[in-house]
C-alpha cells in the first residue's frame, strides 16, 4: 500500500471519530468541534496549505499547527474550488490565502536559511507537509475565543497525528506553538514544561531515534525576531 492509499484510509478512520463532537468545559460552555471527515469528498477537496495533504506526503519537514479554525472557512474554500476543480485552481486558491501565519512562517524560514547559505524562496511552504494537532474544525467564525478545549482536543487527536507522521516519515518535525508540542509529548512520551518559552529554553531540540523535533514559537507570536530566528535556524542545522 502506497502513502496516498494509507492517507486515504486514515481520513476514513477519522470519519468515525466522535471524541470532540460534544465537548463542554467545566463552566458548561460548548466547545464541540465539527468532524470534517464525515464527507470524504469534502475533506479531500479543501484547497488550503493546511489540507493539501496528498501533494506533500514525501516531505522531509513536517509542520504542525494548532487547529484548522472555523468550519465555515473550509466550506468557502471547498465551494470556490468546485467552481473550477483543477490542479491549477487548487494551487491558485492556496497562493491567495490571506494568512498572516503563512506570511510570517515563510519569512522566518527564508531568513533563517540564509545563515546556512541555503537558498529558498517564497515557494518553500509547497515542499513541507503542513497539518494541525487538532483534526476537526471549530464552530463559529473566529480562530480565537473560548469555543474550543485545546487541551482535551489535542490529546484526543494525538493518535491520528501519530499516524500522519508514520505515513510521511519526515526527518524534521517543527511545532508552531505549545499544543502541537503537547501532542508530540503524548505520542512519544517525553516531558515538556508548562509553557512553551521554558520548554524551548530547556529543550530547544528534542532528538528521537529517527526524527528531530524542533519546537518553534508561533510565527505570529509577540516574540522578538532574533529569538524567533534562533530557533528556526535549528531546522537547517539538523536537516
């Protein structure tokens, strides 16, 4: 079975998961998520760098963000793609994503690579496998707010993230923020500090048998550029 077939099987497996569909916080507030995999055609036709799975299964660098964001945004991308379901239109939609995360991640990757005489350009993200620690989508219309239980949903999804990693088999895994790193600590049974800054200070690189994990600050976090770059440089040091 090739990687694409394995990944399609994983998406089908995800369609049966109900762990985060009725989550409530201690105060009773709803933080349920929407399982985007119930409709296999839908989940495989969302043109975003975060869901462009099948074009990236041989990537050496594996990037893990926090979560997809609102389901409504994924619907919009799917609808727009269906107007012209071609590979060119798919890529055009990815290229026009107005994402500050995408912009800043690209910036730090390019700048950090220069110190190692590695020439990369604005297309660098196309060669990376990019996914999230939380596999289902948010309700509502915002990426922020109190409508998600980050801790529970991250841990619920860790088994599926592990399978993604096994399929892609990358050399380097980078995590954007705390919760993706929390998921990896669940998968590979290593300890992390209670906050990201302390973890990066004590464990700037986490070396496993076949994979090197590099915890990054989120590229849009209010962190000094020099501090950000120092950690991003470790990608090229270890690649």
